[in-house]
């Protein structure tokens, strides 16, 4: 029989059973708490998928039970009402978003330059604003949902997004950016990606987005090169990239630029001019 018609919840459980059968020596009986958490995640994942297809108004708990592959009793045990199920699903999406942010911060920290942080912020924002959770929250927060539900949804969204923004702002400051500049760069970067997500309603052009992101990186580099000098990077791990604008000091030197495209780009050393005879 083909597996194409199997429900996600049943496929997940079947995969776990097959793995245990193949490796009996490594199989471990899960605790009650672990089984309960796994069931909860199956229900929440199914809820998010259905809300993406039908919206919160079209969500039916019976369909959630069927898609998750769990019993009605299990669903009611974790989420006695439809309202609790919807709010838990949104919290679940937001919690995963925050965790993904923290993972990207770790990777950017290993890279050790501001350009990697900017790239990570763009990737993180794209993952969220182009994801299912953002559009579900948008529909609930500004749609026809009951006022109390709208307030709770907005509060949950604000809490998670403000936390994510605080994490990235701190990371930029650790790279040597002053707090006000770090806040401006972060706010404008997030606004750009959010705008791209909303524009998909009238035009979806990935190539154009990629081009504009590159333009934005160049703009950030020029802005930081104009506002900051090398001393302001002393506390960070920014690999300097030499530009073509003289530093605002008495000595004619070249200022630091930020490597926003990954590797540093240093100009070739000029050959000394030949003396005229």
C-alpha cells in the first residue's frame, strides 16, 4: 500500500516504531511526560497546518484529531476548548521562532563579523515573516476574531517579537555598534523584510528581493562607514575592510568598513610610483 495517504501523526509514530525495531539495543521506553509532550506537538503542528489552509474560523477540532492521528480524549486533555488550542498553537509558533533566533545568533557569533550578523538577521526575519505563523497572527490580530482573542494574540506576538529584537540588538552592540545605530539598523532591516512579505500579496518576485537585499547590505556598509570610525569597533570582533574614504583624523589613513558579504575584501597594495629621471 502507498504511504502517500498516511496522516503526518501516524507517519511520525510509524517511523519511531520502525527505528526501534531496527535498533532494539538503542531503543528506550519514553516516559509518560515525553509521550504527552510528543502528543501535544502532534496536535499543535496539525492545528497550524489547518489554520494555514482554512484560517482560525475554519478550524475544527475533529479535523485536528484526524490530522494529528490522536484520540479525541488526548486532544481534550491538552486543549479542552478551541480557543485554548488556537492560542497554544500561536505560542508554539512564536516559541519556535525565538529558539531559531537563538540558534542563528550562535552561528553568527562563531563567524565573528558584523556582516554575518546582518545576514543572520535577514535570514531570521525572512523565516518568520514569510512563515505561516505571521500570517495567522495577522489574520487574527486584524480580522474578525472576537476582541479578547485579538488582544491576546497581539500580546503574544509582541512578547516574542520584542524578545527576538532585543536578542539581535544585543548582538549588534557586541560587534561594536553604538546602541542607537544598532537599533536603527535592526529596525530598518526588519521593516524591509516585513515589507517584502506583505508585497507578495500583489507581486512575488524572489529575484527582485535578492537584488534589493544586496542593495540594502551595501547601504548599511556605506552608512556605518560614514558614521563610525575604527575606534568604535575596538570592543567588537569586526574584521575591517578598507574603503576609499579618508578617516576623520589628522593622519591620512583608511577607515574600517564592514564585511557584509561574508569574506573581507581588501584592496590590492599599490605599487610605488616610478621616479622620473
